C-alpha cells in the first residue's frame, strides 16, 4: 500500500512524500515513524538534518486506491523538541487538559485559485469591477473555477473529512470550503483539507492561494472564520456564560491576534472585517471581531463566530488558544 506522509514545514506550508509498505492496518500505520531532510524545509541545519515524522491522523487517500492513506504527521527534531512551525504538540496538551468541555469548531477556509501567484479571475492587467456578483455567484463571469473546487470538494469527502459546505466568495476566483469537528481533529482536518485542495489544483497547474490579501486595493481578502462552542454552550441555556467568554476573549485580543495569521492588510475595518487593534462583538454583525448569530441570542445557547483568523492562520494555534482563553469562564 501507498502512504502519503504529510507535514508542516518551516514556512508553515505543506510537504509530503510517499512510502510504500506491506499491507497493514491503521493502528500499525500510526506507529510507523519516518524522517526527512529538514535542511530543505527551513527546519534544521545541514549538519544535523534528520527531522522525525510521527503519524498523528489518518484518512483515506482520495488520489489513489482504496487501500492507500494520507498520513498527517508531526515533525520533531532529534532532541525530541517540536520542529519549527509544529504548533500541534502544545495544542495537544491544551486539548488533553480540557477534553471534557468537548469544544466544537466550524472552520470556514477561504482561498483564491491562483496561477503563478495571481488569482485566475484576474485577466491580464485589467481588474474586473470590484464587488460584482461573485459571492455565491452563478455563470462563467461570476463563479470562476467552480469545476476545480467541485473536484476538490469531492476529494475531501472521499477522504472522509467532516465537510459542511462550500461557496463562491466575494472576489473573482475566491472560494470557501467549511468543515466542522470536535477538539484537535478540527485542526488536523483543516490541514488535510488544505493538502487535498492544493493537490487537486496541482493537476491543473493551479495553486490554493492562502495569502490573506492577494489582491491589493478595494477587494476582500481571505479569512478563516472559526465558529466555536463548548458542549455546555450547545446544550444548556447559558447566554450569560457565552457573553462572559466573548468579553474574556476580548481582553486577550492582542495575544490572539498574534496567533491568527497575517492580518495587518486584511483587518482594515472594510469589507466585512473588524479592526486589527480593537476588539469588538455584535449580534449578526459582520464588521465585528466576534459575531453572535441571531439563533444563539434567541435560544440562549449555541455558538459564536470568531471572524479574526486569516486564511493562512495555523489552526492548532487558533483552536487551542480559543479553548485556553475561555476554559475558566
Ligand atoms: Mn462563510
Ligand atoms: Mn466567507
Ligand atoms: Mn463566516
């Protein structure tokens, strides 16, 4: 069988390589550590270049046969420390500590379809009309590259990711795919979503562009909103508690924003974004840092949406810090 080992490199982008082994079950795969040359991934020096790969999460491989797997790994240095940009190790400690809260994350990954770092919806040097009918748009002038995203979506589903939806976004060739899961699995799945979408696009010489502001000027950037709840928020009427969590999160805004990806150019207060420097919240308010859905107000329970994370955020930092900041409230 073929195992595709996937990891995060020292630039927070993804790498993978193939290992062929005799057939074995998934428990055995989780024990199959491997390694790679960290000097080529900005994670070690050439002198002591071996970085260890430790499998942590496995799904079916939608690009190969039904016997093949994608193997998400954590990267470790020879001394046992997490390699550069491996934020999963620390996140895992936080998740293990607060397992009983059953934190749920609905993550909305926005991205552009790009070729040579340029969104394919931009033809030549001519910029199309800003904010036309791209959002949830239909027709060749609006929904640019739909067939690539459809194929990527199918591949995510074939792999078994907990996908919840997909839509065309507000800029030409900008799209969004959403997933929802509990605990660290949500972050693991988001990494695999990014991998699968990018692998699907690769076939066409295209790239999943996660940069938060690929088009300068009067255009929306890409975000990665995170909808958050604990089991209590979902099951009990506890609106006061939800509000306390949001207020407390606001007091940690400076700390959070550092972990939320490249946001300087994106969080301008324009185009349904909030301020980079100042925390805000609002009911059904898409210009706030945190949005409380109307249903959550009405039912006194549910979830809230953190709209601050950018498209290139690290999901381990974002999901674990949300849990860390609200666990006491
Ligand atoms: Mn959305
Ligand atoms: Mn969106
Ligand atoms: Mn959203």
